């Protein structure tokens, strides 16, 4: 799949604001500051489509991007950094749960992991949550340009073992080197044709 036409549609802060229509959805989730916005910009070849920040916890809304009028790429709030306080963290958890559990159009979730780090407990909980609810997921490794080829291969093997994931469902990407676009496109073709 090639991202020919991509545009931001809306942000939602609660279930009543979620988009409910016939288009399939592919969600992006991960730790705060793992590179969700950078991945969106890489895939769409538009460095200004999704706002990037060096400050963790910036994405507090569910952000919908229409891709080729074929599906929505949905940027979800990052987990693991809640500077705003416990009440807001709890509300984010509720929004995330509502989004995942009651979404018939959700076809796939990209779980982003920093290629330099082992998965955190929150990462593992997210993967377990998706598996429990029978939601298809693929791991996207970010920031792979920071690693040598051998270190990246070691990292993939360690992460796959840590989360009991098939290596074929772990895709290395790099926003700065523009790596992984074709591989992500191929995965999207596979899951959106089902």
C-alpha cells in the first residue's frame, strides 16, 4: 500500500466523539515519546501531518487521519507518562478501553516499541490486552537508526522472546532514514483486505 492521500480529520476526547462509519481503522499505540507521530509522518511522507514533540505525554486525544479514503490511521494517547495527574490518567485509560473494546472497525493495532529498549510492563500489558480481546497487532520498532545492524537483529530477537512474538510480526522502522515504509504498507495490505 502507498499512502497517496493523507489528511487529519478530527480529534476525540471521549467515546461520543469517536468516528463511527464504514471505513476500517488501524490504531497506533505505544509509550509516550516512542515516536508515534514520527511514524505517521514517515508513512505519509508529510513531516507536518502529525505534531511531534520531544516532551512526553503530548498526545492526549484520539487523532484520526484518513488515508487514501480507504481507512483511518488512529493515533492514540501514549501510556506511561501522565504528568497531568492521576485523574487525567484514569480518564485516558477509560477512553483507550472504550476505543479498543467497542470498535467493530478496528482491524489492526501497531504497537510501537523503542528498538533500543526491552518492552516495559506497560508494553507487555498492552500486548496481552490486545491478545485477550483477539485484536490483531504488529510490533513496530522505532529509532532503529540508533543501532548497528547486528545490534538491531539482537534487539529484535530479545524483544520477540520477551513478548512471545513472531519475528515476522516485528517491523524495524526509522523516521530519519525513511526505513520500513514498504514493510508497513505490505502489512496494511494484508490486514485491510481481510
